[in-house]
């Protein structure tokens, strides 16, 4: 039995007034979290591979004598930085990832999906604060990127081959990324870690994991990788401070919207080809 007379050494921060959540049910243990992460990685590889296979199959009549491994390699190289391939693949992956998460929470644990992931309502005043925090965070990150730019164009930047591609990527970053990524990282992963080890490990663990999955997009910008880990920690702090994943969604949207707004005003966007 726990010692009820000894206070904790580092009590977690109190939620914002009016937002104290009920005690959330357990979403699983470390083993189930690792199972989810491995399944999510395998699902991404499967979706990516299936998309490349379908593209290769569609071009197979044009290369009848080319071995399949070589054809797949050429197709992968051709579409590696193609937004019109990457974004649809990401949309399909996000949809399947949410189904996987639903299976973990609802089917495996028998819990209500939305409330178990702390998708509680957020008062308008706190929503405005979260949106403003996202805007300020984006301004800070933009400033730091100007002070220490990447040594060469990032892998993610190479997707912006034209204005249509840029608008497609921006649309996904506004409509999909804040919702799906926050449900996964701040709803599920944060919820598991907070229940197991407390607020601080949950903030750091979910925030750093969020940043690390974006490392391939930010190569070779090591400073940019560090900055995105900082963004992930701030998003997790919003979840910890308010007790609702909605705050992280709003903050994430404000961050992405501000980054997108400045990009649309930049000479880089104006210099992109107008056609596909």
C-alpha cells in the first residue's frame, strides 16, 4: 500500500482553472505502447510499399524487360520528393493509424475512444490562449531558424516543387496533421506515460518522440531537429496544463498556420513554378 502521509517530491502542475479532468482510465502499459509504436511503423512501411507497388505495376507495360526490384527502385527514386505521391500516402496512413488506435483503445481495452484520449471541450478563452501560444511559438522557431539555418535544404523542403504541391502540403498540415498527430501523441502516448510515470516523463517522452519521428524530414538540419523536439514538448505541456488534447490540437494548428502564412508570403513561394 502506498504511504498516504508522505507528499510527492515533485507534484504535477495543477490544470488551468475550470479544466481539471476526471481521472482517465488506463490506456495500457509499456508493452502495449511498444506494440502500438511497432505496429504504427509496420503500417507506414506497408502503406508506402503498397503505393510504390501500384505505381510500378501501372508503369510495368512501358518497361517489360526491367526486373521488378529495379523498377521499384526507379519508381521510389522518382516519387521520393513528389508531394502528389507523399500526401495521399500520408492521408491513407493517417486513416489506418486512427483505426489502429481505435482498435487499441476501444477493442483491446474496451474504453470509450474520445473521452479516454482526453478529447474534452476547451473553453473559448483557453482556446484563444492556445492559438496565440501556437502563433508565438512559430514566430520563435522561425527566428531561431534564421539565426541558425540548416546547412543545406532539408528533405522536407524538396517536396515543394511547385505552388500546387506547396498548397497541397499546407492543406494537409492544417487539416490533418494537428488533429491526427495530437490524438496519437498527446491523446494516447501522453495518456499512457502520464498514467504510468507522471506528468514530467509524459511531457518529455511524448514531446521528444513527436520530434524524433520528423527527423527524416529535417535531415540534415540537426538544429532544426532539436527545435521540433522543443515544439513537441510545448505541445505536450499544453496537454498537461489543461487536461485536454484539444488544447494541443489548437496550439498545433496555430503553429502550422503561422509557419504556412509566412511561407506563402516568402520569396521562396513566389519563385516556385505556378504549374504542377
